[in-house]
C-alpha cells in the first residue's frame, strides 16, 4: 500500500507522490516549491531561520491548533494531513500588503541583514495568532515575558533583539488581520485521508499507524525500523550524520499516545505528547519545573519534540529525565506480548543503551502527583539561558518529616553516561536533619556518586563543584529555618523578578 | 549635547519626512573634494527611514545567493576536509567518492589551472591542500554532484592516509616556539624600560582573550556560471567582490575583465566574508570551468565553522607602571594572536590591535609588540573591530587591575588616564587626537546612567545578598576610522537618473545588513532634493564600479556615501546649469547642446535649489521629473560616476607611525550584572550606551548598529567559547555547541542614545562610521562581571578572569578571589 501525502501548503491543498522518508521539509519547500523565504541557518533546529507554522487537528473533537516548528528537522511525510504555513503566506493573508507582524518589524527596524527575519516573523505570527485567538477581555497583548519566550528559538546576529521585542509589542497596535480558523479547520477536515499513511520510496517505508495495535504490529514486524516522534533528534541524524535509516514508524497519528490523563495519584503522559503540552501539564502541578521548561530547547523544538522522545532517546544530557527521576516517574513499555512498567532510572543501562526490546515501544510516562511533604527543585547550568544543552542538570526531591529528611531522590544529567540517581548522596541525606552538616555530607557523597567528563560544555572539575553547589542552593531554598526565596539564590529568578 | 533615545519609535516620521528640509537654511561648507560644488552637510539628523530591503526581509522576498533561481544543469559542491591538525598527505583515495550516487567528478589541487592560492596578502593560503594539511577542517578536495546532499554524503567517503607532523595549537605555544605568519611588529615611544623601573607601582602578568565565530546567519555561498570566451559570472556572498574577482582570475589564469562578481546582499558578514569567501568563490569557479556547468557551493553550518577563520584570540604579556593615583607612567605589552595556519588578514589585524592598545588613554612611555602566531587551526580573519577590540580590552584590563590594586573605583582611574584635548593627546603611533570628546561623553553617561548612586546601591545589595552579587562598570571607546592601508581608502559610484525621474545608484560597497545601501540612497536623495522612494540601490557588481575596496573597517558609508554624493553632485550641477538656461529664459527649452557645468557661473549654479522634488531658480520652479525629461531632450548627461579618496591619511608601515585614521569615533557604556557565586552564572540586568555617530545619516540604523554591536561584543566576552580538543579539532562547530546571544540576553533595561557630535572632518553629512566601534561598548559587561566577582574578596583583589567569562570561568575567578589571602 502506497498512498500520496496530502497537506495544505499556505492554505492550498497539495498532493505529493511518495518522497524519500527523510526528505526534509525545508529542502522540499525551497527546492520543489520555490518558497525560498524559509532559510537554512544551521540544519539542526538551533537558529530558527527555517521557522514555519504547522496547523493540525487535535483530539477527537478535531480542534485546530497552530504551532511553530523548524522546517529543517521535519520530514515531509510527517506533515501528511497538516497545514504548512511559510512566510510567503502572510502577505497573501493580509490581501497583498504587509501583515501587522511584518509591518511592525519594518516600523521598529527589526531586520538588518534579513536572513533570520522570516523565521522571527513566523514565530511572531504564531504568537500573534495565539494571542488573537485566546485574548482575554481587556487584554491587548501578551506580557513581555511571554514575548521573549516566544522568540527563544530564533537567533539574530545583527540587532541584539531589542527592536524585534519592540515589534512584538507594536504588532498588536496595528489594524488586526485575523486568521479564518473555521475555514482552515474545514480545509484540514477535507484533507484527512481515511487510511493511515503508508509510503515506500527506494525501498524505505514511512508508516504512520493510527492505533496502538497497528503500531505494535509494525514494531514487531520491523525490528530494524526507527520510531519517529517529533523528529527533533532524528532530523539531525540525517542532516548531520548521514546515518542510513531504514523504515520509519511515526507515532504522531496514534491518538492514544497523544493524551494526557490525570489520575488520582499520577499524571499519565502519552509518548507522542509534545514537550509543550507535557510541560504545560506538569508545571500545573510542579511550578518548580517552570524555569527548566522555559530553557528546554525552544518553542519550535518543544512543539515538535515529545517528552517520550526525550526519554526514549536516552541522551545523558536530556533535560527532562533528572527531574522525572527525582519525582519518581515510571514508564510503561508496550509490545504485542503485553506491557511492563518500570522506574525511569532503570530504563538506562549504559551510554545510549536502554532496557527496551526490539518489539517494544515506550508508551506512557507516569509522573506522581505532588506530595506536600516533598521539597522539589530542578536546576540547569549552561553557558546561555536560552536553548542551550546542560553542562549540569540537577533535580532534588526530599521528603521532610519535621526537620528530618525521611527520603531523598536526587538525579543528575551531564554527570554520567546516562541520566542517573545519586545513591550515595541520597543515603547521606536520608534520616538526617536538613542542616549544614548534612549538606556538607551530601556534597562529599555527590563527589563520589559521579565521575563526570570534560567536554566543550564544561570541565569535569566544574561539573563536580557545581553539583555540590547546586545541592547547596537546594538547601538554601528548602531548609526548614529561614529558607531563601528563589530570587535570592537563582539569578534567573532574580532577573525575571527585576524585569 | 542633544541625544535621541532608542525607546522612541525611530520609525514614526521616516518616509513622510523630506530628508532635505533642513538644508535650506544652513550655511554649507565647501567640499574641497568637488571643486565648485557644494557638499550636503545638514546640521540636523538624517531621517530614520527603514532599511531599503526591510519590506523584502519580512516577507521572505529578499533574495540571497542560495535563493536565486537556479540555471538548468546546476550542480553542487561539497568539500572533503582534513581530519588532522598537521600532517603530510600520504595518499588520497577518492574511488568511493566518485562511485557515490549523483557524483559528476572531483577537484583536487592538481586540477587548478592557475595559482592554488586565495590568500589576500601573503600567498600562503591554498584553495585545496596539496601535500600537507595544516588544520582539522582544511579542504583537501571538492566533490561535484547533481544534488547538494549527494555531494555532502560523497565527500565523507574519501580515504586519506596521513603521516602526522608536530602541531602548534595556541597563541602561547606559537609565541614560545617563535612561530609567526609574518614578522612581529614593535612600536616604542619614550623610554618604557626606565619608566617602568622608576614607577612606584607595577603590575606584571599574562592574560588571554578568546576568539569568536562570526555566525553570520547565512553561511558561505558561491554560485558560478561559465560564460562565453572563458568568462565566469559569480554570485558570491562576500564583502569584497573585487578580491573575489582577482582570486578567481588568478586560479583560472584569466584576466580580471573575464570575471564578473555580483553581490546583492549578504545574510550577515561581520568580517567573515571579507577574505574568507575566496576559497569558495575559487572552488565553484574552477568547478564551473572544468565541468562547464553552473556550480553552487553552499556550506553546511558545521563545515563553515570547521573551515573558516574567526576573530583572533589573543595572548598578552604585560608590564605596567603607575603612580599612587593610578596614572599610567609606563607600559609594555606583547600581544600574540592565534593567526591560524596562514597569514590571511592577521597582519592588518595585528596593526589595528597595536593602534588600539591605547583606547582612550594617554600612554607616555610605551612599548607595544604585536605578533601573529602561526598555529595549526583555522586561519583567523577579520571580525568587526579587526584587532581593535583585542588591543583596547588589554589596556582596560590593566586599568581595572590598577584600580582594584589601589582600592579605587575603576571609573576614576579611567578618567585620570583619558587623552587630553590640548596636551597628552599624541597617540603612540604619532597621530594627534584632535577630536577628543571622551571627557564630555563619559560625564554625560555617568550622570544619565546614575552611575555613582548605583555604585553605592550595589555595595549595599552585595553586603546583604549571600549568593548573588551585583557588579557595575563604565568603559569608554575610542576607535580609529579608516583602513590603516592608505590606498584602500577610496571608492567609486554610479548614479543614473532615468527619464521618468527614477534614480539608480550603484557603488563599490556591499550590503550585509548594516544599512549601507539605505544610507547611500539617502545621500543621493538628499543631494538631488527628492524623496528616497525614487532612489534604488543595486547589487555591487565588479562590471559597474571597478577596483572596489572591501566593505570593512566601518568605512562603507564614509567612502561610498561620498562617492555617490560626488556622482549626484555632478549631475545636479548639470541639471542646475540646464535649469538656469531653461527657467532663466522663461522656461522655454531650447536645444543648446549639453550644458557644461564649468561654463555656468559657479555662484549661479549654487543658487539653484533642489528640494522637495522641485528645482527652484529664483522665483521659478519646476518639478524634478519634468526637469529631467526636458534635460534629456536637451541632451544633458543624466548619469555620472563619482569618486572619493579619504584625505589627510599617511602611514609608514616600517615605523608604524603616521595618521592612519581620518578621525575617531567615541562611545561609552555602563553595564550592571548579577552573578551567582555558587555556579558562576550571570545575567545582564541593565545597559546604558552612549555613542558618537557624528551627525547621523540615519539614527535608527545607527542605533541598530550600536545595540547589535554591543550584544555581539557581549557574546564574544561571555558565552561564546571556541573549544578545541587535544587533537586540534574544533568541537564547538554548530549553534548547538557554540552559543551566541539569544533573546533573554538582551537586557531588560536597555538605554541606547546617540551622542550628537557633528564630525569635525568633512565626512558624508558630517556623520561618523558606526559599524565596529560599538562592539567595544561590551567591555562594560565583562568588567561588570569582574566587579561582581571582586565583591567576594577583600576589595583589593583583582579577579583573574579571562574572556570568555563563561559560568565556569567566573566560578574559577570567584574561588580564586576567595582563596586570596586577605
């Protein structure tokens, strides 16, 4: 079975005969469609010059959702059934004149060399549409923090960002141009194909099953296949490493894996849930995750990438795992022969090695709901605030019984070949009063828990030292007597308080 | 002194404002460059019109080289790179490369018909390595394939046998080994040895400053088309089309008139496309010549960062003597840059570093050595500031050290050492500082930024905050404008007026986002008294204006603006003479032949007014378009060339003295930072910038350059870390590992203002160059971090902190200060 790909390109339906499974959306836009407004700056989802907006229908009620993504790390078949908007659409939408987003950028001198500009425009367009669609009464624009957050995935080397931030304010002062969401939704509904996408090109298949059963059958039948979720890492395998891939099995259309269910004692997150949605759910319960969420890659990467992908990929520097491990998250693996649940930390056997059979897939992540006795914090250290990979990512969760630590769960990323708990430190803390003496014992134990490496992000010495110092920060924030507020110990909290 | 704030929407007035209004009632100085013609030198600002391409940028319609519609049969190139830092090539086996899907052929050094060299000054820069590789990333061969990704995949399939040779990786190693790409330079004034010996206080040591990747968002790209008679047409993202023309001609054994290079716009340059676009221009042209196909080479980001040179990192040995107030009495510095494997532009970079070690300070007895270490790394090159920042930050570090040693506010020590206006005003290289405004400028910023009160508040904060500490610094900038090499200071332009009154200007400069085309179009519009919407600037093109200089050294608008003005003034004189005839004789057009501007009385020609799209002779006026139409029919030449050569310059390369700079640009900045003493993380809380752009041609564009330069400089000094492993391989070769500032690095409080200071020299509209100098404003951020680090000590300990001030470097410095015996 080999069917065509159907998508909306700038609101026009397009049918695409089978393409290579890993054909990048960016090269297809530029080379096949002549839409050269979308630029390649890095081909790894870090610069945002290729930012586009994807619209899709969500959930059983087929709700329309529009989000920014990086075209350089999207494969064309993954866009089946979706709407792709490039910068070229905006003038069309505005009837030939500049869209308010574009006019504001001109008015505020937001472009210099102009190469990053289409990407910024699309991130701003995404913000603009979201704001116009969800505007509360009396509200005319998002708050400044939201504006900056919307732009963390776009690099500009010329302006220093100030005029672009100004443009993001000014665009709401100009006569509005609203997207006809009903029309777009109808067009997307009309586009939907009754059958799951199955295409084969040059002997390589792209499969987008729509049920868990067919997914597991495919997984069992194709042990060499690669599971594709958001494409934010596999895109790099192709663009940068030229890694030969056989069949791709795409999780994105398996509705059951795109749900978030809050139960009596835990939140269950499907493996195909985007990082954006997963963190939105988690931060409702764990506000301490907010800074990590803000700094986890960028909106286009979080919109495409999945929490399940971050976990299943198993990189030692994946930012979601230390916090989830500290919180006691479990994962559920699915196969045709059944399901098994295991603590997240036991999933990781060694560098990029996982306790995952060839016929299994990661199905769900179960995160316990907060326990009021647990003090939880997670901290990330990197050279840059936005969209950087951690040198050290720490997560601490202790259960206090009066002054005494009843139990401790501590996990780090960047300190070992996998995300890993700190058993010696946990032991040093457990049963002890949460005081400076215990802190010092914990810091000594931490030094023995890990043997970090030196690389371009930090030296082993820095990693060791700051691991202990982050425990110190955690102590200052959570000690029983005179705990310090976040903005007294964390510059990022202080900077957001200041602004 | 009048200032304008960036917080005012600079765009509110622009297009509707006639940029010419102010010229009417001003006494116009005579332009000595264009005898008998008046130069435009309005006393008020130019207009903040948007960038000429802004509407194209935002709509994705601005075309860069890779966006050009491809010719049928276009093929693509990828480069095969060295995996060793220094090795003899024993064997190259390209069998698998040639067998890869889509591959048409390969190029090796032996395929180059002419010179295998693309070095801009010294001929030590092979296009493709021959028998030896000199850094990890050096191109060895090129593979040509039908498609881009086919070429890239094939390039990885080469089998190359190497025999390793000893490698030198750092500037310090090069200094110790005496390994230099050009002979060291030395400039001495007075008797520094005696001065140092006699000084009551002395500081000696070593210091380093890191390099910087340009990270232009558009990577290097060239597209070559073979044309008739062996000619090559080249589209290249380059700051220097003429040099691309030359290196391609040399490589192909062609005459210059057989190569045409066109450059509409770059997606950023920052110096990285001044000389280093050459290798790619050559490879595409050679491939186009060999395979008779249109050939495109667009570098993947990782390849770009592995192949191309960056800002030079520097190593310093210093020795400074000073009195108890902090006044510098004598100083000695030896600066060694990491030049990389070839000379490239390292020599001129070293010269500019030498000429900027003084920054804004008078250095009585001084000894400056500037040398370029040959290392087995990428060949470092021009980068915004061109050695100036590396020279100037060294003296700032010394002054900061002096102040901390003496327990003084570094600002006071800075002020004590400023150049004087009538004395203490001679630079080490013999140029008198004639236009010094640093005292007034810094005083104004000190007040407007509330420096002193904030200094007190900071001390209170730090006394009560156990983990987070604040730091504050005010640093000055003085930056010399002109190419050190006198003969580069020339430019040409062509202005065409068409019979419908529309105007086209072409000049020798290149547009890389800095707004050069906008400023040049404004100059032409001002000169002819029309709105800028009538003026279009076109792609730089070596077949239009010949023998252009690089768009570099901040001189783009100074040189090309003057050249375009010259061209426009020549046409204006002809139109004025014609208007005198036609309007002066009751408006009738008679065919008297082309009026000769020299035949009309100069006073009468000057009395003809060009403003508001009208030409006025006494009481009579005529629209610009109508006059143009009539002038055409009267056979008046409506187009002209223009030329400019910067006056007053001289430079002796042997003695390193002269007047290398037409004038200086000034500025100062205050940064306030917050540092985490547990992790070394930091955030910039507030920045106040005050910068001298002369009389601005376009205030909004200038503010864009100032803020952008500041943030870029801040990146250089803090988060941007180039990291080579022990095998000499650069490991930070993509934005995933090399971090340039992002949106949250823009400070929440960011006040940028122009310091109004009409240029005392006769520059275009009395403006000042603004491309590079603001980058140095970021020194304030680095020294604010150092100030915060110092707060954990006894008040007299100077933190040992070298840029880039990464969290790790900052934490190291904090621990060093804490460990320092009180």
